[in-house]
């Protein structure tokens, strides 16, 4: 008999499995995604439109695109609605236009018809949907990078949804949002290539993600390289009759060519208009230069690291221990757990004892490549930020969303240090994460946003309910997984750990 409408969703809710047969698309992921979206609405209604100077520049870019133009640094900002902040120059003109093409059909008509406040709010809502998409994208990437860790995607989704910087990012018009979403998808594409191989669908998907990423922000180049290298080192290549080294070289070139075809014209334009490939803003009249440093000086600056990785700060002071507890404690647990596993393996090998759960090289090597890929991209990102700071830039926490999935995987791994840990650690972590998130919402709402106070109150109530739903679904899923493992023979105590988990047929 044919399924009734919604029957598959109801079935998945009963067994807490994946929706429509996708193991990563669980009710937990759905609830976490909805939470972030609702929290974004509360944030949007709490903050005045154009409350940041950068937001004015981004909205102006979208308006220019609607009028068939691309902005130029020294042309300044033409969108001057009489409220908010206005930058002295168009200092986001160096970014490619994809993000603004998505916003233009909303921003342009509303501004042209005399509704600038509604234009900004509409752009923020579109941006909120983009940021909420990071939650399922990160869960999907986790399932592709570590398919043997069945509960990892749900944990990554929860970690993502309850990260304060994502709520901040969801409530303002910045192109970092789309770049972060595409970076999460790129991580999943690269992980899938290394774990299961490249087929026609993944090749097309990788090309589309690469093209979109490079027409959003230059920082996506890190993930473009990751995709190309992952395709080159893919477990298998199954594209038509192609095989061997030639096939690997060809599939590795496809995302690079796609990115060049989609965005190359813009980087050439930057070289012509701005004088450099990156288009980094030049001095302008009244510009006050920031201090420059050596790389060594930047590395030894505590403020650099604190600002760059203040992902859970919210509106708290940088010296507050809560954000760093949320960020560093799970990372420390993950590192300690990995070291313990390595130490146990070394001891058993020296004693001549057989491994408790032998892992075949067919799975160990691809998994090691994924871990190396995640670590390499993260290290390269930090090096880029060090150079940026040394050259007069600033370490801003939203830039770190470029490598959000590697960080989310590490945090999730720390919260899953043992078979039973996640049942306690994840709910406790979420409740603590609500502390900095609560500082981002103001009950009185923004004065320029219609019905702001009502929107804030309603969104906070719904967000509270979704928090409860997310935690209940997560705990039920963990308990069910524990019971299933307890009845399975030779259950692996390290299962669901991205670094240590054994490969299974599941």
C-alpha cells in the first residue's frame, strides 16, 4: 500500500532514524535546524537594521546588483536610508557577487519602493535561512567524512545549532554566511571522495560547490584545494570508462575548472579595478591604518587567538570563562581520548597482543586521509589569518566559520568520549551554551522593526520548546543506540568516534 503523506517522517520519529532513508537526516537534525532559524528571528528582531557598518556595505552591494552594477571601493555607498551606520567607502566591493545576486530580488524592489527597513529585514531573513542550512550541511558532511560513526551527525548538528556566533551571523547581512554553508558542503564532498570514491553525481556536485564557493568569497579557495586533492586521492574513481591516474587527474581538475569558469572573470576585474587579485581595500581619504606586525608577533598575541576563536562569546566579555569552557573543554577531551587510544594501541603492539578491534587498511587509510584533510585545512586557515592580521587586518570570529565543520567535528568528538558520555555531556553543554546565546536577544526589540517585541517574545518561546525537543530526541536516540550496541556482539567501545571508530557494514 502506498505511504500516506508524512508516513515516512512519522516512522523516522518513532525509531529516531534517518528521514527518507538518509541516516544523517534525523529528527534531531531537523529540530536543531529549526531552533537556529527561530533563534535567528529573535536576533533579527532584537537588533536595529544596519546596526553595523559592514551590514550597510553588504546591503548596498545587493542593491547595486539589482540595478545591474558592481560596486567599486572609492565610489562609496549609495544606500543611505537615514538610519544605521554608513561606511566611508564600499569596502566589501572586493567580494564576488553570488551572495548579493540571491538578495537582490528582495532588496532592490523594497528599497526602490521606499521600504528600506523592510529591505534590510527581508535580507536578514534570507541570510537566516542560509545560516540555518549550515546545520544539516554539517551533519551531512559528518556522515560523509565518518560514515561508521552513526550518531556523530546528530551531535554535530546540535553543536552547530547552539553556537552563538552562528546566531549572530544569522541575524545580520554578511556574505560569510553563504561561504560557511558552501564550506560545509565542500567538506562533505571531499570526505565522500576519500571514503567512498568519486562517481558522476559527486563529480557534478563538487563542481557546483566549487563554482559557487569561489563566486562567494576568496577564502573558499582552501576548500577548493581540499576538493581537488580529495578527488585526486579518492578511494575509487567511477566516471564512465575512465580509470587509472588519468581519471584521477581529470576529476581533480573538474572543480578547479568549474571554479575558474564561474569566478575567474571577477578576480581579473579585481586586478584591473582594485589593483590586486584579492581586491583588498586600499587607503582612502581619512583612512586610519591599522598597525602591522610580524607573523611571530601575531602568534604570541593572546588577543588574536581569543578574538578569532570567540565562537561562543555572544555578548559576554572575552574574559568570561563560559565561552572558553564550551569551546576548549570538548577539544581537550577529544585530544586526551585520541592520545589514550594511540597509547593503548602502541602498548598492545609492543606486547604482541592482537588489537581489540582490528581495522582493515581499506578503511583505516581513507579515514586517516579525512583526518589529515580536516587538520590541514584548519591549519592553513590559521596561517592565512596570521598573515592577514600581520598585514593590518583584524581577527574576527565569523571568519572562523570558514572551517566550521572541522571544529564542529572536534567538539562533537570531545562530547562523545565514551559510549555513554554524550547522554550527559551534550545536554549539559547545550544548557551552558544558552548562556551566551541569551545575551544576543533583547526583549524590548529593535525600535525600527515592526512588532519587534512580540516577535522576540514569540521566537524565544518557540526556541525554548525546540531546545527541549532537540535534547529529548537526542537523548532518546543515544539511549536507543546504547541498547542496540549492548545486544550486538563485539560492540566497539570507540564506536561513533570519528578518529577511532571501526568500519562497519552499517
